[in-house]
């Protein structure tokens, strides 16, 4: 059983998940290559994964070929659904059982088709899967936060090269998420405006950091980007929860993701990267006072972090990041690319 342990000084929680050590990369093996015929995520290999939790298919039966997008439980989960939280003291420390959920979104049956190479409707299906899984996981009263992310490349944490994303649901709201929520709430209390709305308007007016814009979304390099070519995709409609996205907005998001990721791939020769979808935590009745203005002050969004530089001693010791490329230059280069 995985376990969560809390650092007394920073209040940061750490997942102790020994089963994750059994993953291929942790055993000293290379990630599965594009030509590997044994990839468990490819069509025809459905028996090599746990059963489908959610699926979009054009033909065939459950756990058979003919699917477009599959969602399955992770074989090497960081957290497990089974059991009780059992939060308790361990001497001066706090711990709890590693209760949660860990799922894999297999984006395509084709091993070589990256997300940005899919048609817009294919990307929309992937993002619909994410919405539907979030809605289902939120029914579990034990879970407080759900994170969807995508690791591309071994340096970014991927153990398999087949295009996929992941969802992890946790029984606590992570400290980094709390800091972002608290910052948004404080801005709202001081100015009575949503900070994300103000960022959106500023970037639209300025234009130097804009990469792509459509009717529902703005893609841009953040003003205080931590990494070269760091990107943010921000919805124009105020919504704290990703699962509140409409069908039309999913299509617009798919378009923004395709253009943004395609430009990034062309500019940097398909870099390794992390994609993170930030959404609001579950609002349970017993904690409603903590999130009293969350629907007004927070807005879900996506971050894309190319792995071109690595944090070192200064970054870990101070929390500062050193970015050698001004975001205005990154955005201009991406914006001017023709795809």
C-alpha cells in the first residue's frame, strides 16, 4: 500500500510508492521505442493493460481493438483506490494511507501519432475522456484534488513512448496547488477581479507574448516564464473547474492544443515536455468556507513546460528559476512559425 508522509517544515506531502520502482525505466531499461511490437498501449495488446475504465470506440467490444481512446488503471499506481485514508500521527510526523486513483489515458491506438499530429476531433476526444474521468472521480468523497498531466520523453518522466496522459487523484490538496489558489484568492480580495481575467486581458492588449488565439482560448508565454518556451493555455470564459467545459469549448481547446504543440514541435524538433492541467479542488461541504470565492477568483488552465533546462542547486535552494530566453522572444518565434 502506498503511503503519504508530510514534511513538518514546508507542510509538503510526499508519496512513498514502492511499487513504482517496478516500472521499466526504474529497472534500468529504456522506454519502449517506436518500433517496439510489445507496447501494451498499442491496438491488439489490450490484454496487457487493466480493463477499460472509459473508452471511445468505432467498432469492437470491450477491451478489444476498434477503440479511439482508452482509459485504464495504471499498472504501477502512485496511489490506490482500495482502502481507507486512516490519517494518523507517527511520533511528531503525520501520515496517511496512499488512497487515491491513478489512471492512464491512451490517446490513440497508433504508437507513432503524437497528440499534435491527431486531427482536432481526435484531440477533442482525449480531452473529453479527461472531463468524464474527473466527473466520475469527484463522486468519491475521499478525493480532494485531481490532476491530469502528460509526460513526453524520458527526461520528462515518461516510461513508455506511446502517446498517453495520466490522471492522479489525491486525498489532499497539494501544497503547490494551495499556494496558487491562495494567491488567486488574495488578488481577488484586494482588487475584486480575477487575476486570470486580468492576465488574459493584459496579454491580449500587449500581444508580444501571444502564440495563438481562437474564440475560446489564448495560448501565450507567461510574463514570468520559468523555462525557455514555457506556455500557458487559458480559457476566455471564467470557470474554476475543467469538468465544467462545454462541447464547443472542448473543440476550441483541441484546436489551441494542436496549434500550440505543433508550433513547439517544429520550433524545437519535438522537445521533451510536461503538460499539466490545473483545475480547482473538490469543494466538500465541510470545507466550503475555505473556497468561498474560488468560482470567481480561480480559472482552470494548462501549462506546457519544455524540458530544455534543468533546475539545479540554486533553483532547489531558493525557489528562483533562471530562464535564459525572454518569453517575448520565445513567443515571437512560435507565433511566426507557419504550420
